[in-house]
C-alpha cells in the first residue's frame, strides 16, 4: 500500500549536520520526497504536535529543544511508508535503538529527548501531521 508519512529532522539532526545522511537512508529504502520545508517550531504548533505529551514533566524540555534551532519537515511517500520509516528510525529511546537505525547510530544515548528525527506513527497521525505542516498544494 502506497502511503505518505511526515518526517521532521529535529534540531539535533541539523546541528550535527546529519540532514543529508538521514534523508539518504530514507531514500535508500525507496521512500520519495513529496514535500519539504525548513521552519522554526513554535509553542502553538508543538502543543498540537505533541498533544499526547502535554501533561508529561518533560514537555517543557521537549518544547525548548524543538524550538532551539530550525528543523526540516518532509513528506515521504512509498510502500508502507509509515512502518518503513519508523523501522529505519528505531525506537524512541536511542539507547534501546539497534545499530544501523538512525536513532541507534546518531541519537543521544543519555538524553531520550534528543533523538534526531520524528516520523508519524499511524495513518491517522500521518494525515493530521501532514496537514499541520503543509498546504495541499505544497505536497507534490
Ligand atoms: N520524549 C522524551 N522523553 C520521553 C519520551 C519522549 O523527551 O520519555 C520526546 C522524544 O523526543 C520523542 C518525543 O518526545 O521523540 C515524542 O514522543 P513519542 O512517544 O511520540 O515518541 P516518537 O513517536 O518520537 O518515537
Ligand atoms: Mg510519536
């Protein structure tokens, strides 16, 4: 099934100059870029995007991290794009992520928050997240 998913190259990815490396891994898995922009995150967008975490004690720390430098937001398309992207990315905690995954290779092993990249986790969240960041005419 051909799907679209939303990926965010987070501030630590940009600071470590890993944007090209990370995108190359997705492209090597036959995922195609359908939309792309660089933005700085804001509190209203982060409260929406991380609504499921808003009551967690780390929410403020997560928000400050996501705002500290611009990010690249991407729509990727391919066969089972949502699951494929999450598999290449690895689990949320980089310390638990196997070598060869993006988080396993590049994420911070001590600080869970700093895990390089976001990817949608379901068809419902992919649809909501794509429309959060892109107008329909910006997705090719
Ligand atoms: N996060 C964190 N501490 C936690 C869990 C999550 O700082 O204990 C951050 C981390 O950056 C993660 C983001 O919050 O990527 C969103 O959490 P989610 O559970 O949705 O994980 P993801 O879908 O990114 O793997
Ligand atoms: Mg998530």
